[in-house]
C-alpha cells in the first residue's frame, strides 16, 4: 500500500499516524536512518495537521463574523 502524502490525509488520519510515529520513536529500537525517516514523516504530519487546523479556524472565523452585510468570498483550499 502506498503511503499518502500528509496533506492528502484527513486531520484525524494525520494525527493517528503521527501518534504511531511518536510511539515508534519513543521505543528507541529503530536504526538511526529509520528513526530519521520517521522523524521527517512526523514533522510533515504535524505541519499538515496544523495547516488543516488553521484552515478550519479561518472557516469558523468567517462564519462567526458579526457583520451580516459582509461580502462573501469563496474559500479556496488550494495553495496555488
């Protein structure tokens, strides 16, 4: 099974995999090269999760704006 890019995972899936990576690293029985790869994956998962949280927070802020006359703008999830 191919490993998904962190940005393509749901928030929940990214956090679940990050938890697994942390547990493996805390075990301390990985060879150095494998530990570095796990660490890199963990960093990518953490960043993807943070990005998803930021996007969700922005969406909530937009929805909770007190100004009923505020101009609506499309929410673009693409980073392009």
